[in-house]
C-alpha cells in the first residue's frame, strides 16, 4: 500500500471514529435533555395537581365607592388586598366579586342586587354602605329599612354556613375635600349611621369592624388619600384589609 493510500485510510478512520464519538455524545446529551424535560413536566404536573386540589373560598363584596376603590387600581381595593393577606396566611380565596359603585346609597345597592343574576352562593359576604345616605341627607329610618332588605338578600346569596361582616362608614369629614363643609356635623352624622350599623350587626349576629377611626387619620396624614383628596389610597385600604381580616377571620 502506498503512502498516499495509507494516509487516505488513516484520515477515513479518524473521521469515522470522530463521527461515532459525536453520535454517542449527542445521544447522551439528548438523553440528559429529555430527562430534564420529563422532570420539569413532572414538577409542573405536581403543581397543577396541588393547585386544583386547593379549596378556595368565594367572596362577595357589597358597597359603594369605598368597596369599588374609587381612585385606585383594582389590586389596591380593600377586597383584593384582603384576599392577598388571607393567601399569605394560608387561606385561599377566589377573586372577589364586587357589586359596588361610586355614589350608591342603600337603595341603589339593593336595586343592583335585585338585578344581578347570581349563579352561586358565597362563603363570605361583606357590606360597606351608607356614606352617600349621610351625604345626601337621607333619613336614618330609610337607611335601616334598606339594611333589613339587603340582609334578606344576603341570606339568600350566602351559603348556609357563610359568614357576613358589616364595615363601618369612613368619616369623609376628616379629608381635605370636606374643607368647605362643617366637619363636626359630618362626624356627628357618621357616628349616628355607624351606631345604627353596629346595632344592625348585633341584631343579626353579624361581625362588625370599625374602620372609621383609621379614616380619621387623614386629617394629619394626607398621604393616605387618593388624588381626589377624598377617597383612601392603597395604603389606607391595606390598613382596612388587615383590620377586617383580623376581625373576620382570625
């Protein structure tokens, strides 16, 4: 065999061995990648199984601007912050269903409830209403009659073992918005409405939480207000959510 032929044979043999080595390495690498993908898929399946097996509570929040969170993004509303606090403590809620609108009085809320087609009953129902009754000089007697009607609806909407909480009316008289109003008169009337709410809660064996005192901090801490200088911002709603959770759940 000539030198040239031996060289050709040597080069061919080297290429064959190198190719075989690469195929073996690629096969090994592919197997490692396949194993990693299978492991990741297995972990994802485990997470899906855990998530699907977690029992979540349903939550209906009824109210006015203070519940819909006038002036703040959705995640900063107190019902949304409430379920985040619950999640951090190991209690899982669905996204809250909110029936509330800025300017609503008790009878506006009652009309909205009557027009809503409820497809299920709720584990938890909150009620924060009345500030617009006070603002529009509606009578306390009308307010109390509407509360009874709303409670009748809540009894139908919530589960048999469902829980309800009444939330006190915040005092807007302590905000910069109320500068041209009589703050003392506002606070006095808010106190009357809240006394009625507390009596209503006691009569119906419902939990009651006072957020009014937190709202009165805004006279000296305007950094707790939204840009309209009237409604709370996310920081104050967070304070409400914590107190509501402590009173309602803990």
